[in-house]
């Protein structure tokens, strides 16, 4: 089982470029896990309750917490959206809203191509 990971826009890459090398390595490890493992542990990938089809990739490095929003497409494709460093217990609503907007945008663009 292999999932393909694609990026919608530059949101994820812009976030990723700013990170420390060790954090990047941890993100790469988790993305590889998501690509390869059939049932990804919720510690690394979890659905966002109340937000249809939206998932968050969870990365912890030292005492820092990072989140990357994504969704699945055709069961196998993981589409990555925005990422951010989490500073509080609650996920910032503006980040979730941004991810939902990007998800809608992605599927709208996909429909226009077919």
C-alpha cells in the first residue's frame, strides 16, 4: 500500500522552508509513514472533528508541536495544505478555516480540470 502525497499551492512548502533541519527530518519521517503504513497511528494522523474530510498530521519535536492539514483524494492521495507551529492546546480556528478553504479550492480546481 502506497499513498501518494501532493501539495496544493505553496502553503505547505512555504511553511516547511522556514523550519529547522531536525524538524524537517521529523516531518519527512511522518510523511513516509503516512505513505507506507496502511493504518497510520492517530498519534501522527487524525481526523479533525466537525470538519468534513479534514485531517491533521501531528509532529512533535522536542517540546514543540507542529500541525499540517491535509485530506485524502480517491482514497490514496494525501493533499497537504497549510502547516503551523502549535502554541496552545486548541488548534487556532483561523488555521482550520484556512485549511477548509484550501480543501474546497483544491477539489474545485480538480473538477474544473476534468
